[in-house]
C-alpha cells in the first residue's frame, strides 16, 4: 500500500465527514434524501476547504429480480482538477458506510468496460467483475459488505 493512503484519516464533522490525506482536506457532505419511485437514495458531495464542490456520488437501495436488496453506486464524478487525491475513494467508502447503515450486504456498480480508472478504483476496494452485460460494453462490479454487529 502506498504511503499516502496510510495517512488517511476520517472524522465526523457537522452533517458530513471530514477526510484528510497527505495532500488535501475535504468534506463529504450528506445531501438529498430519498425518492418515492426510486426508493431510498443519497447524494454525497465532496467539498474542499473553501466549500467548493469537488465531486459527488449517488447511491440507492435497489432490489434484484428475486427481491434481494443491494446498494447501487449510480454515479461518481470528480472534477478533473481534483482527481488523483483519493476523493473518489472517499466517496466510495462513504457510500458503502451508508449502505451498511441501511442494512444492505452487497454493493454494486455498473460502468463501461473501457472505464479503467473507475474499474481500478473499485477493484482496489475489493470489488470483482461479476457480469459482462451482453452487447452493451458494460460490466457489473460487486462486493459483499460486512453488516454492523454481524457475527
Ligand atoms: C473515475 C473517477 C471518479 C476517479 O476519481 P479520483 O478522485 O481521481 O479517484 P482517486 O483519486 O480515488 O483514484 C484515482 C487514482 O489516483 C491515485 N491516487 C489517489 N490519491 C493519490 C495521491 N494522494 N497521490 C497519488 N495518487 C493518488 C489512486 O491510486 C488511483 O490510481 P490508479 O488510477 O492508478 O489506480 C474520475 O476519474 C472521474 O470522475 N471520471 C469521470 C466520470 C466517470 O467516469 N464516472 C464513472 C461512471 S458514473
């Protein structure tokens, strides 16, 4: 593991969580609640010290064909000038925590099979490619989540 990630700190701040690494300090703020049609969802914003938004991720609780629920990262974006500072990594961790808090034990995302940056990010965080969607050049990445208090 590289040294920058070893110095990563997380603490609670106001409505969000403050993430600090060797190079930057930013806030992942909780915004926007659920949607009656889409089910429960949340948008997380990362902000820099001036309050400027540097990135976001949107998470939702979904159900598969058998009715089993899973957490979906529907979008993640980091502004180009703020990339490679582990902001997407922080958004991913915050989204997973939210999913665990909502009793979900699997996290999923879909992306283009050409989006190597995003695929790397998820694979480093323990996700595996579990499906290649036929004809769409899309893949599904998934990871089991540990339930709080689970034996
Ligand atoms: C994919 C995306 C979200 C990644 O955002 P990011 O904030 O740059 O991601 P991270 O910083 O967490 O990780 C990116 C890389 O920076 C590296 N990195 C992170 N912090 C670092 C640091 N302090 N110093 C050096 N390298 C660092 C990571 O190891 C990773 O390296 P790798 O690509 O070689 O594996 C961003 O590129 C993006 O918004 N792309 C366009 C939108 C998109 O494709 N969204 C997905 C579909 S919805």
